[in-house]
C-alpha cells in the first residue's frame, strides 16, 4: 500500500479511546506479512514482533485511539448528550458531523446541534461553551425511536470528515493523532522487511493513550524493552496569533524530536542520538518545545526498572479537532529517522 493510501485508510478507521477494534484489525492485516508474530493482549494492544539476532528488544509505540465521545444520556425528545473520550475544546464542536457506532458496529450520522445565531442575544453569543451544554441530533423525535434504532448509553462517537490530499505535499484528515504514528511504524516495518535486525523489534499499537497512556503501560510491561521510541502526530501551532515561543512544533520543518513533555523528560543522550540520526540522513528536524502535552513515553520510560526512551513526531496542525493537517515530507522524514533508530540504537545504547 502506498503512503497516501496507508494514511487515508488509517485516518478513516473508527477508533476512539476504548473502542479501537477497527483500527487494530486494519493494522493487523497490514503488519502480519511483515513480522514473525502478532499478539493481542487483554486490553486490546496489538504487538507485532520481528525477531532479531539478539533477544534484547527495541519497542516502537504508536497509539491507535483517537479523541472522541460516548453517549452519556438520552433525552426524552431524542437528543443525545456526550461525554468526552480525551481532551476537547468544546468551543470548536458545535455544528460538526459525528459518526456514532451502535452495538451492531453500524455507524449512524448525527450533528452536534446548536441554537441558531438569529435567536441568540449578544450576551449569549459571547458565552463560553461546555460539552455538557451540547447535544447530538440524529433526526428523531423521541427516546423511544432512539431505542428502536439500537442506540445505547456508552456508544462511542467521533467527528468524521474524509481524508484529502489538498496539494502535492499537504494532507487533511481526522485522527492524525496518532494514526500518523501508526503509519510511521507500518512503513518502518515495510522498509526493514528484508534486513536482519540486531535486536528483536516489538511494535506496539496501543489503546487508550488519550485517557491516560493506559495501553502503553501494559505493552511496555510485557515487552520488557531495553530501548523504546514513541511515535506521535503532535501539536503544530505555527498559525496566525500564536507567538513562536508558544508553538510546540511547526509544520513542514521536519520530524519533531521531543526534549520533554508533561509526562516525561527525555534523556539528553537520546535527544542527541535522534538529532544525529537526522543529521546523518541530511534531513531537517526540529525540537518540540517543552513542556506541552503528554505521550506514551510517559508510561513506557517508567516500566519495570526503567527504559531508555525517546519520542519523535510528525507535526500536525489542529489535532484534537475535527480535521488535522500534515505535510507528506514531514511524515516521510519521520519514517526515515525511525528506521535508522531501529538499525542503530542497539549499538549506541546496547552496552
Ligand atoms: Zn497522540
């Protein structure tokens, strides 16, 4: 599968935190031919293993889940209320389209409704919005009809728009956080397919990052890696109104090497190693400004006796929003550095 089709497929797949089955099955099909073993643990993490010359292990991590919602309440008049799965800014939600997955697996389209501007007072128009004030309209008139359509409290939902290539180097789609990281891992496996690996490579596609790094915690425990690299689609905020010191990363400036975030301070020798990998490949790179966001590295580095861990990300604008944007070149360069990491990290950190 080529890069655009891979990103399109993974972006379109439904998988809010706790409901990653579709993403897992899609990834399982993609990685099975590339590895020696595929396992799924009790939480739903997918772990793909390629045996190396040594049984020591490198772990690559990418989270399968995306931010989404659950139905929290059904109103008598058929409107649905939402609870968040992951971090949302409620101000950006009104009037977007959602897909709700009912228990049969079928998706039902709805709108996050809002009162028409015509009837709002000036004061109401400037009031802040909370998720509890919002509702989803699926076009029915009563809770009875909702029941007949097989909706239940707890059904998961995402905001859903199609993936598009808007110009030769720019892509838009949902869930680039972290399907971009998942796609980096798949392509790294593809590119390493015919190479002997010094150490065993365990690629963990994990669940429930957005609600507390949960899948990564159990994945790292069972893999017992010597070295780990978390792959992310991270916050690019190089947009009007944001001063440079508040831009975690910038789109189009190459892979983002993390120095530290709220969950983890990256060891300096790991930061330098990742910089050198990019330099030796003649690739641009940038640092993700500390200390924004949290990543699976926060859980992985403190597994068991501790794990030497790094983080590299594809800069994506508008994550945790209905549509994200990324550059193909940033993505491809992140794959190159990730591949080099798998090849060279044992030598650097192996003793
Ligand atoms: Zn993420």
